[in-house]
């Protein structure tokens, strides 16, 4: 393998999440470095807001805007976006299933 291939370019996946009564949003996975940089401590209640702000592609949102959205969104609406980001980043439910299949 060529080392340059490993060290350059973005390989972060993206996906469209359809939110009923709202429309489509595009999110991307977070890199390992982003997850570590955005995480403060295990009990940090604002970590989810930072993850979502970093992963929103269209529309791009600031942390404050994500907070405004959290305040009015249904749990199901916001959770759909969070789960998509987690899955694209490799630490969501689908990633757990895939890891289990590789080990089993």
C-alpha cells in the first residue's frame, strides 16, 4: 500500500436524513480526531450538540443553532440525525452489528 494514500484525502462518508414535516438534511461522519477533540468528559451534556454541529453538511449549523433546533425538535427527529452521524462515524448501532458479525 502507498503511504500517501493512507495519509491524504477525506474518506468521511455522507448521508441524507429525511425528517418528516421538515425535509432532508445532509450529514457526514466524524473523524476519530474530531470525536476526541469534541468530547470533553463522559458526562458532558453539550457533546451531542458539538457532534451534530460538526457533522451537519447541509444546512451547516453552529452549536448555538443546533441548540435552538434541539429546543423545538421532537426526540425522534433529532435522534434520527444523531444516529446517522454515529453510524457514519463508525460507532452507531449499525457499526456495533457489523463489529459483532466480524468477531462472531
